[in-house]
């Protein structure tokens, strides 16, 4: 059996077993619990450089900030992303919405009718969505005193297909366009995000 097919089959079987056993309360396998409280332990002002890499080797970086704080609604948190390319502010005033924390289900409300589902698995918040032919996979992870942000984009428009013979399913692979990574540092003081600063 081909390696890719075997790996994919194993992943599907593993996922099916997890779902089938989700309702069992006895002799269940131990689960991995987050080592930090989410989102309480993520609150604050995070700053750093977002490093951007392309498959052709070209790189660039842009200052990045993430500001997370409480609101009057206990089910919503400020989730403001700020990029500063060439000194210009790109402020994205989103909100994190608590949906079903027992199932790790959250949402990012972009406040313009776009709502993105997110899932907390372990200490990592995952989100995946497509827009105008591009698949985006985004993760946030608390690592010590840093908050790591990763983004991977792929082109959905021209997949490469293989398989599809001898009972092997057709597999589509997509061209990766760009990868972004930021290791954001926590600011322990009460400094304001760039969007609120007067200087």
C-alpha cells in the first residue's frame, strides 16, 4: 500500500475512533489538557516582528502587535491585530468569541459580517478558512512568555491531482504561496497598542 494512502487511512481511522469514543466515560484514553488557561492567560499586549517567507527564498518582515483584553461581555474579548508596514498602521479590531470551551470551540468576529471558527487543541488555537481561491491556516500558541503566530497560505485554484487508480482515492495537493511567523513578546507594562498612541 502506498505510503501516503496508508498515512491518510491511519489518520482517518484514528479520528473516527476518537469521535466514536467521545461519549464514553470509562476506560477512555487520557486527554491532553492545555497548560495555560485560555484566554485568561493570553491577556495583554504582545509585540514583535512578523517574518514573511516565499518559496522562492524572498523574505521580508513587518512590525506586528496583538492586543487581547476583556470586554463588558464575558463571552467576548478584544482581539486587535496591528501591522505597521513602512510606518503605516493596519489595525484589525476583531473580537474573540467564546462558543463552547468544553469542545475547544471559539470564533474570531471580524466585525464586518465575517466570523471565523477557531479550535483550541492543547495550547494552540487553530483556524482554517478560504477566501477568493486562497486557503489560509492560522495558529496562535502560547510558548513561555511568548505568543507564537503562524500563517500558511495555499492556492486552491490549480491543485495537482494524483492517485485515483486501483481503489486509491484521488489526492489533491496545493501550491504553498507564503509562510508567516511571529514570536510576539509580552509587554508587562500598561503600554497602549500603536493604534491608541498619540506619539
